[in-house]
C-alpha cells in the first residue's frame, strides 16, 4: 500500500506553496509577453531591472503612482470572473501619471488573498498583462500573498504600482493653468474604478437587481457586464497632444469626481466653472441618482458622471488640440472654463447666477 506524503505544516495552516507555484509558472509567461526592450531581468528576480530610453531628453524625470480597483472586485466576484479588473488597474495607473505628462515604463502588481486559487490568480494577472501590452508598458514583477485569516476565502486584493518618464520641460503640474483657460472633457466608459460601494448599495440593495439581470439603464447588457466595463486608458488619445504649448494641465476624474479632482491642478486664486448639460450624462448615473435618491452635489463628488479626463487648454490653441483629438477618434466636449477668484469647482446648472465656491 502506498502511503500518501504528509501534508506540510504550512499547507495545514492555509498556505499551499505548491498551488502557488502552479499559478506563478503561468503568470511568468504572461508577464514575459509584456516585456519591452528596457527590461533587463527575468520574472523571479529579487528586484526588476529596467533601462529607460533617454535619447532626446534634456532632463528626464520619473513619475510614480500606486492604486487599486477597490470594491469593483466585489462585483467581479459576484459575476464569477476577474478577467477585466486587471486592465482596470493598469489603465487607472497609466492615467494617473499621464496627467503629469509621463508615458509608462513599467508596472508591478500585488495580489493578496485568503486562498490563492491558481486559476483565479492567472485570470487576474492575465488582465494586468493585457493592460500592460495595450499601454506599451512592461509588467516587471509583482507579489502574490496568501494570508488566511486576514483575507476571507474567495476575496482578492489587487494593487498596482507604475513608473513612467517625462522630460522636465514637458511636465504638467498645473503651474501653467490660468484664468480664461478652457476645460475639455473626455468621456468615461462608465464608473471606471470609483464609487462602487454606493453603486452596489443602490443597484443590489435598493433596486434589488441581480448580477445577471438586464441593466435597466442599458437593455443590451447585463448588470454585471455594465458595471464591469473596463476603466479607459487615455494614453493613445492624449499622446499626440503631449508637449503642445496650449495644453496647460490635465485631471484624471476618479474618486472624488470632478469636485475633488479638478482643484488639484488649479492655481490659488482661481476656480473652475463647469457647465452642466454640456455633455451627455450616461443613463447609469441617472439610474443611480434617481433610485438611490442621491443629491446632485454628492453625485458630482462620488462619480465621474461620464467624464473620465479633463484637459485644461489655452483658448488660443484650443482648435488645434480639438483637431488632434478628432484625428485619433477621441470624442470630447468643452465643459467649462477656469475663472478668476474663489477656489474649487462651481457648477452652472442653468440658473441665472451659477454658484461660485468661496476660497474660505
């Protein structure tokens, strides 16, 4: 009679190294598919080595950012598939450095779980690899952590870290923004990666919808398909205008909406005036507001409301910027202006006297 090998003490404690290794072998192949000429190490090294191409740059500057996908992972779990959230993560991070004028060099991820199932691990990292390839950035490495007792079984945490490069004369930090500049909005694809805690409460608790139901706001898709629509990357659309003198700044509209994100690039002594009605707000947001009985002010601070990126442009060069966006098929709307005085963001709701936020 063959006696089976004893189960390791670590596996008995909830950490199965053998199962992890099965998943990691496939993950390494996925990561290698994203490698660019700058990658100098194989997956599995203690640290990733990367040699950036600096030709033509006068003063190279690295730009770094980190983020996660939040409770969108809960919706993915409900839908039974994680294939899209990795792309969400990469695109979110790419946009965060893009608004400072940087293009991505490499990306690293962290995947944590109570129990790391090899198939789920591969599915999650596959999405990350897809996002990296689409944005021309290398998945240089990462970390997988199986922590029973910390994460609940079936729950996953996905976090990304990105490093990009920009020549210092082309850095966008808001210092060029001034009163009179025009605000150009680029459409989002949906919720992107923010506001899911409130959205889930409205959709699944107040409205009583199931993940596989037809979405009341989009009859062609299920609730799950709509809510899991990937976060857009604006890199390909914005790359042609990086370095344009008329481009004074950009804001990625994520958690905090337009209300909290746009002021991050506004100089002291100015405020933004957004003209509501200047862009079509997707039906999803109307559904969330009406069903959830959410005030407009809160909607604008929680959700992107259909605007995923805002460009701040000199009106003298606006036509050229809009033309470059059109040339790559990027839809855009003029949604407001930068105004003197005050602070933050005001909204023109169509009244005779739009509210202007105070600086105090």
